[in-house]
C-alpha cells in the first residue's frame, strides 16, 4: 500500500506538469488562468541587459599624468558621444575599432577634466579627474658644446657627442629613460653626466663619416625628481660629415690630417714649450699643450689673445704679452688652446715654443679654419699633460668601458 500511494502522487504531478505547459488540463476549472512556466521564463530572459559605461582615469582621481589617455568603454551597447573638457578647452578623441573611445592628444598640467559619455540609448556617465600640478617644469636644449648650440640638420665632426642640457638639475635615471637616440648605421653608446643638468652620449668609437643621428627627449609628463616635471618634448637631428682626425705630435712637431682614413695634409707645428708658473691669483699655469683627443669647439677668423686671459698680468713677467689679434683660430679647449696662425714663430716643425696652443703657418692655419668642422678630432700625442674631460669635450680621453663612471 505504501508503494501504491507514491505512484499516485507521481501521477498527479505529471498531470499538473501537462497543465502548466499546455495552458490547462482537460476538465480543469481554472483553464483560463495558466500557471507561470518556461514560456514566461524565456520571455524574461530575452530582456536587454543594462548598458554600462566606464571611464579611465577613474572619477575623482588626482595626480594623473597629462600623457595618460582618457578611455571610455561601453558594455552591452554602443557609444554615441564623448566630451572631455577643462573649462573651455576640449580634448580630441576618436572611437576605436573595438568600440571604445580614446583621447588623441595630451592633457595639460594642473587641470581638472570633466568627462561626459553618452550611449546610443541615452545612458550618461559623468566623471572628473585632475592632472598632476608640478612645483616647476624644466625644458631641454641641444648643445654642440658649452659655448654653442647644436644646429638641427647641420654636419658635425666625428668626435661630436650628443649633448642635452636641462634647465636645472634632474633625476639622472628618469632623464636617461626619456632620451631616445637613433643612429644610422646603428651604434652602441653610453651616457656621461658632466654635471647635474648636462648629459653627453657618445659611441664606442669615433663616428663614421655620413652617420645620421636623431635625438628625442620625451620629457612631457615625466617626473624628474623633487616636484620637477618635463615641460615639453624636444628633438633634433644632425649628421657626421667626413671623418676628419688630426694628429698633433709633440715630439715630431708635425700635425697630420686624415680624412676617412687617408692622409690629406701634413703641417709643421710648434706646441706648448713646457714648464709652468704661478698666475696672479696663485693658480698653477702649465705651458704644455694638453694631451689626448680634443674636439673642435669653434672657429674664429680673428681672436684677441693675451697672457692676462690665463692669469699672467704683470708686464715684468717674462711670460707676459699684451692683447694681439691672432688669425685663423680653431679652438680645442675651454681653457684657451687653439690651432692658429703664428707667423712670428720660426721654429715650426722644429721646436715647441708656444704657451700651449698649436702654432701653424698662416696658410696651414687658414686651411684648418676653412676645412675643419665643429666636432672634428684633434689628437695631441706625446704630451705629459693630460686633457681633463671637462676642459672642452674631453669625452674621448676616457675609454668606453669607463665612460660615464
């Protein structure tokens, strides 16, 4: 009997199921009121999902980098319009292939931006965020050396390093990450910081003639330490002319000029006479021409020289000489070493009699003045006095493995 009761209950349940699917069972008193079943559930499941909008940077965010893009995404729908504004300033943007909206331009420092995103069904999302406000911003310029800027598109010599000067001291690691240097042909290179705001970059070997160099400093939005950020991006490009290397030999009293590895001129020379003295302010003055690879810094048709320029001001001093206009001057150090015409020196090619410059005949000095480029190499050999890295561009006096250390 217990088993029979279970079967009956089961039969009644089956009849009820038939009534639910079909509308009403035969003989039912409630045929006009069907019970809720799969049809109703199917109808409910077919309702559209709600549209959801999301904005990056998140609403209320502060300290946002101005290089961060504004991105609006939509779920279960499509975007109709996005407006990003800071006061009267509008930020451009465009729909992407995946249906998101993305800003196409940089933002500005210290601004609050409002984002209004509207979907095609009228759903609206409104949010705002604020970009970082720097304590100060710094820019960057390109230098050929401390005295002259690097001219975009110009040709320079085989020893010309890339030099970037920031307006104030910066975090070196952050600054280096912002610098992009591309060369053709490609070469390995390293950074060297002359001080907290000036960085050099040179390859392992002298540049080959015809090399092209492109430099980008992607500063905008970069934190450079102590509340300092990059003001704007900067870029330049230059080329290497022919590879010219001049070798001045302190022992042979000759200067030989090689272009692309070929000897093109040999010039009788007279270098620094050697020895030293004490200047008017107690400074040590050496009369040796500094040794090592120098880089041409500038050229002057006429330059006024006097012993006072390096500290000898007493007319009774045997090393004293008054101001004189010297012709065809090619500068190789900040301290005042030049290749120049010295028609008074009758020991060219025989003895070293200068106060530290490389004396040449008028015709040879004129040739140097007319043919050398800023950045060319003048390598002084067999001098007991070494060129210091800061005295001009002494970058090549340091081996590449130690460069930057």
